[in-house]
C-alpha cells in the first residue's frame, strides 16, 4: 500500500485552518455586536455559492472584503466565521439573494470550483465555511420535527424552532473517495455517465446509515465497478460544500480485477499503469480530475508526480 499523503508539506485545497472559529462567541450577542463594529473587522457577501473576487496585477486572486460599516445595507443573514490567529481580525460573511454590484467593475463573481485553488489558504478556508453555511441555511429553513419555520441563531450555526424548541445544526454528509490499486499496482479510474469523454477520476460515494467508512469504500467500489476490495487505508479528508459533503480519502487494494461497471453512475472504468496514464495524458485521451479535488491528490500519491492541470467537472 502506498504511503500516506503528506498534508503538512502539501496541504490540500480548501482545508486551511488559520482562522480560529471561536465557537464560544457565537451565542454572545454583546461580543458579536462589538466585533461587528470593530474597525478591523472584514466582511464579504456570499450568494448562491458565489462571492466577489478581484484579480490583481501581480496575478493574485482575492476575496472582495470590506469593513463592516461599508457592508451592504440590506436585510441579510450574518455569519461569524472566526478570528485570524495572527492579527486578530474578525471575519463575517453576509448571505444575500444576489451579489452586490461594484462601481469600479473590477470585481467578478466566482465559485469555489473556479477559485478554490487561487485564493490564499486563509481566504479559501473562509469561503468554504461561508458557502457551506449558506447552502445549509438555504435548504433547511423549516423544522424537521413539526414543520414550523425556524430562525437563525449562534451567528449562523444553529436554526431554532420557535414552536417545538428543536435546535438544528449544519449537516455534513460523509462521502468516501478512493484510489483502488491491484496486485500489479495499476490504478482503477472511472468516468461518470454525465462527464465528458476522456474525463477519468477516482471512484466515490456517500456513506450509508449504520455503515463504517471502510465498509462504504468496499461497497461503492463493488457497486460501481464490480471490483472486490480488501485492504483499505485512510489518507486525508477535504471539506466539499457542493452542497454539504466531507470527502474522506482512501487508498484501497483490490482482490479481483475483472471490471463490471453499473452503467448508472459509472459509464466506463479502466485499469491504468503509470506508463498507461502518462501516455493517455500526453495524447489527450484521458483528462485529469479537477485540480482542487482530493481525487487529484490521491492519484498523485500513486502516480508519483503532479498531474496535468485542466478544468472540467470535479468530483
């Protein structure tokens, strides 16, 4: 089995933890009000999974942030994201039905798939947090116990039901994503039915109720590709708020090699040696997975060097 991914030397995209989330302040309305009015506090707007960004002359892409007193004056939900561990800056996100316009026309809307790998680690972490909260808030407005409309609490991290008193917390759906290798050390890559021709990546799927993550790896590989998996080794995790997943990355060893795709999720699956994959990349026969996805990092762990970077539909 290949060694573990060194996430310290090569941190995964979207996993930065440079901001202290300071959860103990979320219920302290006096502290939140003081933090909001502090001159160093910075705010950005999130809408439909997008934010405004600016591209600088030196090639950097940055979130458009403003002091709280310059934030758009409208009824929006306010989410406290945390405190910078270095300089103490407080960060908030505002959820709005549409992104505000910019008079200078230098800003543009963008989503995580496009800019997750372009932002600084700190800013990408803030955006992941904000997008995940916005997705959950937008999709869970009513109490699952009694059906009453809920209200936001804890600076965006709880929804409370005024009728039955239930508290609802942001959901995260665990999903396994795995690079399967066989006894010849070939890698199994598949193409989903809705992907363009040539786009291959690792297999993945959601953990079912009452199932361990190792069992989910084995079940998903068997269901999607007809391959039996034995040894399973955890590598790393990555938040993936599209809309609310946590990707749990694994290396897995196959005990069989005859492929039988399900035809529903996976249209095609193939075994690749390193030489096969290198030649397929060079010829354009195979397109690599999206660069910010843990899928690319799992393949790189086996492949031994960075993959070609291209766009397309990520995992």
